[in-house]
């Protein structure tokens, strides 16, 4: 159990049979009446965001999440196959379970898989990945003075905006949280 006074961004709680992550919280102590905590909660499974108010000191069950390091070994049909790095057991996940993170998922990449009981909640990628550019428009000499950008498709099929001087075959570092170009590798 966790007290509503201990809420911080990123804390996971169980509410109405689902896992919710605290996005924002505000401890309010009005001049009249008792204090309360106003929160913004995000459902980990569906991504829905709600606002909820708790009395100060009210306790709610804290979600016990298990995070395991796994390696993406291969894709079997539609399913993604991951191998546990400690027990070498295989886990198969559907595209719905992996979500939009699949666009940066490459064979041999180590990721963190977050589970609540036996249910997979999310796949956490590293903050940045290095991928090779497979398709982009050629840069024209003199274009870099404007500091513009152009779309490029990387080896996993994801599209990222890159500077004009990037060409096909170059390896670039991409921030997986914001889908932005970080630099050449």
C-alpha cells in the first residue's frame, strides 16, 4: 500500500483492476477543510489519462511490476520473440503488446519488458538506438546553410527527420522517446 502523500511522477498504483502511472500530482491544502491530492493518472495498458482526487493520507495498492532484461531474437510471423537473458526462456509478444516501439526494434537488441503478474504491460527500449539509413533524398551542395531537414527511412522501417547532409548507408543515433535525430555514429 502507498499513501497519497507519497505520490510522485512515475509511481504505479492499482486502481479499479488496472495499473495506473502517476503523471502529475498536486498536494492542495485549502484554508477550510481537509487537505487532498489532485492527480493525473495514465493507464499503462490503454494509455487513457484521467484526473482523480484522493484525500491526504489515503492509501491505495501499489502495483508490483517486474522488469526483466530480454533480447529480441527474431520475428516469427506476426509475433516478436524475446529471450530472457537470465533463464534463456522465450517469450512471444504480439504487435499490440509491443506497440509503436516496434519501429525501432532490431534483432539482437536488449530491451526491458515490464510485467504485472503474467501480463506484459510495456516494452522499454533504450533511450537511443543506432540504425542505418536505407532511403533518403540526396543532399544538394549548399543546402546545409539553411539548417533544414529531410525524411529518412532506417533499416527497421521507421521514418525520422534528419539533416540534409545525411546520405544512404550512414549510421545515425535516434532518440526513441522523441523520435528525433541525435547525430552520426
